[in-house]
C-alpha cells in the first residue's frame, strides 16, 4: 500500500503545540509513518529474522495497532511483557533517491531493534528519548519497502506502568548531503534594560565530506505580538568547511536591537529562532525553534525568576491513561496542564522520565517551571554507577532534544537512589550511587548544559543516621527530596546539614488519597504545608500526584491503579483537588459581600504574607464575577482588572457594579484570574437571597 506523502517538499514546517518536533524543525522531505501497523508478539528472538523479512513473512492474521500507541491498552496484550513486532509497507518515491533518508523515532519502549527490508539497521535502549538511523542504502526506490520494529518492554523501573510499543511519532526524513543536526539556543537578558542577546550553538553533518563555503543566517523574532519589543533581527556569517570533515560545530551571537519581554509562568512570552545554511544561493538546511528570555537563579537560600524571589507549588504528573497508555493525545495533555494550572501548579519535577515534546511545548506556552529527569530510580538501579554510559546516553538525548524549552529550569540525574535496606532510619546511598550522582552532575554541567540547574532527587539526605559526606547534596545546585512523612522536619534536617543550599520538596503526601471522588487529603498533610511556609530556604513543593495511574508495584489497590492523584485515572476530580486549590492559591483569601441597594459586590482580597508559600507578585490579574441561576446557568458576568498585588501588602478592596436585574440570580461566584485566564482562586461563593 502506497503511503500518501503530504507536503513532501515543504518550504517551511509550522511550529505547533501538537507537533512533537516543534522545538526543532527543519526544512526537508518528510514522510510520516504514523498510522496502522501490523503487530504480533514473539516468543523469542529466534522468530525475528523470518518475521521481519519481506519475502519470508506474511502478516495475515496479525493484529492491527495504531502507531504511535501502546500495545497494552489492548485487552489481548494488556499484561504482555516481552518482544512485540510492528511491521508495515511503505512506498518510497523514485524522486527521493538523491536524498539522504533516515528513519526517526521519537520514542519506543524500552529497547528497539529496527529492520528495513529484512536488514538490521540498529538498536536503541531507553523508552522516552528520540533516535534515528540512516537508511538510504537499504531502500528500494519507486517500490514498496518493509519497515519492522521489534520492541522489548521487559525492563522497567519505578511504580509507573512500563507501557510497551512505539509510543511517539515515527517518520522518514530526508536532507541534502549537508544538514543541520542541532541548534541550542542560550538567551540572556539585562533585567534592568530589557536588552536581549541570543547565543546559539549549531552542529552540521556532512555526508559527502566535501569542502564547502557556507553562509549561516540566524533570524530572531517574537512568536506573538509583544508590546514594546522588536519585530525581527538577524545576523549572517561566512563559514568554510574543510574537505573530509564529517561534523562541524559553530557558534553565533546576536545582540537584539530592541527591548524584549521576559518569559514567566504568568507571562510565557515566546520568541522564534530560524537558522539557515546556504551554499551560494542554495538553501541546504534550516532549523527553527521557539525559546524564551528568562533568568533562573538560586542564591541566599531562595529561587529567583527574573530577579524576583518566588516560592511555588506544583504536582507530579504520571504519563499514564488506560485508554492511551503513555501515548498521550494533545487534547489530554492540554486538559491536564490546564487543570493543574488552575489548581495553582507553577513549578514541578513532573515525572521520572523525559516528557513528551507536546507537553513541553504546551508548558512553554502556558507557563510552567519544570525539572526534567531520566529514569534512573530507586534501590539498586543497574545504571547507577560512575560514568554510566547508558545514563549518559539518556541525559545527552534528553538535553539535546529539550535544550531550547524555557519551561525547563533544571535537569535531574536520578530519583531516590538508595541501598536495599529495610530499616528506613539507616536508608542511604551506596558509594557507587554517590559516585554516579557526582559524575552525572559534572557531565551535565561540563558537557551538556551549563545554563540550567542540575540536581538529583534524594530519599536519604534527611535520614537521621547519615552524615553529610555520605550524600552528594553539596554538588547539586538545589537539593531536591521526597518525603511522605514529616517533610517539614526533613527539610529542616537538610538545611542544618547544607545551610547554604536552596531546598525543593519534589514529592510529598501521606498514603494514597483513595479511588473515589469523595476522597480527600489527610488533614495532617495540609497542616504540614502551612508549617513548611515558615522555612524560608524551601523554594517550593510538589504533591505526588496529580493523577491516579496504572501500576503493578507493591501496595497498588486491586483496581491496578495507584490512587495518589487528586484526579482519578479517568481524570474525574476528587475532593482532594479542592483542598489543594485552596492550599496552592496565590492569595490567602477572597471575601465578598453583596450590597443590594447599590447593586455592588464588595470584594476584599487578602494577599499572602511576605515570604509565604506560595509567594510571588500578582501582576495583571483580574476578578471575574459570575451570576448563576439555581441550575448553574451563567446569566451575567463581569471581569474587572486589578492593580498589582504584592505579598505582604494590606488587603485590597474592590467594588464590582452590576446594574442589570438580579431577580433570577441564585448565587454569585467570584474568581481570581491570572493573566493566562486560569481561575486560580474561586473558593468563595456568595448567595443572594
């Protein structure tokens, strides 16, 4: 069956929140291999040669599964662990014969072996990061070609489900003999003058290794209309590539002529960078990426965003859904992130594995601070040893793919590495795990990214019976830890041992919340959150978790879902969500009183105390007054703006006038809206008699 090629020779690939490669796109022939593939399970690797060869294997009777997708969302394979074989026929047009073609996978869980026309192409390990292989010499042009993928999901870490299969986009991409393989954008700004500079590192790959004289052009512009900013700016340089060079790395720097708008969780201002490579007047390659200007620092035991000390709350979100597995459609990602933002989530270490590009793109566009992590996890992880090549591969692939996302403020090299000791008081790292962490922190800083925070997440830094020299916390830019008991006491212990470090509670909770929508958080957790606010060296905290998720880990209920979420596996909101909405709200309270004679709602906003948790300036927020009937129909709405609200200031009073008839009004809802339009405070309901 011929694959329809839509937009084969594009003059541009549009950036989109739903396009997985939106952070780095290039102008080149592109053929999506997403769609329906033939699928079957294999009992052993001995079946592979016959199953992948186009002349010796038939697919009649095989299952038909979607790609991207996970086989274990299907009842027939819901518990399958082992080798799963995907296969499809692809027609390759004759006119692509002069292109340098490669097959590109955004993720396959967990180990993938790739075959083209029965020929082994290569293998990749790691279920959440992209990889590609050159396939020019294996294709039959003007004919059908057999593509086969053998995925193995037997390896798993952590309590989340090891969803098997081709879980993210697949494509065949082409290029000329010389192409851009990477652009890494490092924007900086002067916070006072708002002058911006864009430093860019690029990599070229030459397949014919000819000597070339090139012109490299970088162009920067705002992605949206930003008041008071420049329209576009550019720079061009001449570069000579010597004969025999297979790879070339270069750097560009552009000081922008006008002022810039900063990226912030309430103001996610984005810019667009385009890098083009010309030989004489011929365009050889182009890459485009979004980015944002923002400055993140840890100093004086605090986290600073664009020069402002901020203290923030968030959730951990597990990439999991019974209908979609971890192949999440953009609609689900948007729904979850929007809900998390409305519940007060602005910062989190979201998951123990590299996140989907769609999620990162959306986090960029709505404003969320993220620490991204590789899945080196828990007791006796097999990759947790000094200079682990697998861990380095995962870090390199993650950082390379995600470098330009302004939402990412840090990288984590591990989660909860400890010895397999039953006595929790004596829980500690092994010497090898200690050396793993220090070597990976050094690797990221020195070779991958010196512009962001680098950390790991500890389960032992607060243990009573360890000494500071048994924990590598001093080498992390910010100390992250998980605790499901007295996390306030744990944070205090960490501060005593490393008093110059800023602390982030990356997971907290107390037992599973429960499966039903009536389930709530333990009151003790909420009390501890209030006490945590007094510890000024704590920059924030993230609840585990936003959503219930499938698991076969010990302690999982009979449903097969770990019920730690404030929403259940189907995303129904539990009562715990409303508890969190109040605890995470950016103001202490909203009070309202209806003055019937004046037809005026008198609203009082009580700001958070200075240095509270959460704590940040509220700029360009507004109120929304909704008048509702008994059956929840909105019959009137007013949305006045607010002056800036600063932590520690006196209560702010504002009258909202509503001159129309209120005869049918049963209740009035007052909401606090952030600049993105999320209702982040709506706990006050006023009844009109």
